[in-house]
C-alpha cells in the first residue's frame, strides 16, 4: 500500500451533507414512521441535527420509543420506507459531479465513507451515477449499534484501504475527528449540516463554504494531470 500511497492521492468523502442533501427523504420517512407509531414528529431543527449520525440512536430520543422492541419495530419501519421512497428523495449538490469526475480522471483512490447503512449509501450513489466514480463505498450496518466515523476509518486503516497523508471531506465534526485520528487532512464543508463552530472545534484544517471553493482548492492540492477516461476506468 505504501507504493500506492506515493503513486496516487487518497480522497475520502462523507455522503449526507457533503455530496447529497438527504433532508427531504429523511423528513418524509420520519413523518410516515411517526404517523404509524403515534409519535410526535420532531421539528426540522432536530432532524437536521440527526443527519450524519445513527438513526437508531436518534429515534430512541423520541417519547414513545423507550421500549426496545418498539424501537426496533419503528426502526425497521423507517428503513423500509427509506428503501421504497427515501433513497429517491435526495439531491446531489450542484458542482459535485464534475469535481468527482476530475479526481477520477487524475487516477486517485476515491471513497465514500458514510454513517448511513452501506446498502443505502450504494443505492444513492448508483442513483446519481456516482458508483462509476468511487473505488468503493463504505457505511454502517443496517442492524446493530451505530459506528462512529472514527471506528469505520479505523477498520479501513487496519485493512490498508486508507493511509495517512490523504484527505477526508465532510460536513460534521465526527468527520474531522476521524480524519485527524488517522492522519488524513480534515476538510470541512459549510453547505451541509454541521456548523462552522462544530467543524472548527473538531480540528478542521480547512473549511469551504461552496462547492466551487472546494473544487478550486482540490485543483491546487491535487495538481496531477488527467490520465484516465472516467468511464472506461470504471467499467
């Protein structure tokens, strides 16, 4: 892996709040879950705070889901709604597609590392043709305790998938903490769901407020010439 680290760059991206906006899908699935289980629908500010973290842990904060079996039933219902409808209610942030394609043509290793269950992260990437760009997509498990980004990244480091000296781009403090813990440059984005204070407090090396600003920085950070066709390399 050391040879790969020298030959090519490593760029990891968070998904929700960094590449895609999931708010509409999350809200709609939550609304259906709350209606089905007679729960109070949390205000939008609360839902926004949940994005980037585990849905089980978030749902457990609602009054009426204190009983473990009822919580599991509500979680299963939510994910079923998400599978049927929620994954189709995301929006790709403008400019992201072309930014990713340039990195791909330069020959870098590019990954998604998401707090979302991996099966849904992959489905969303496929929906926007991002699966043709990323070398792999990593997420949490559908069942079980939510894995913080630091744990997901630790597993990837142990298996040699990521290496120190790369870049991690995300919108949450947990993204910055995970990046720094594993020797990755921590790059925060201001268009997602984490505040600037959250990103700065977690040790972001840089924070960019718009996709064009991030794109301009990446052109300087990775000045390598384009050596691949994005589509033929993916096939």
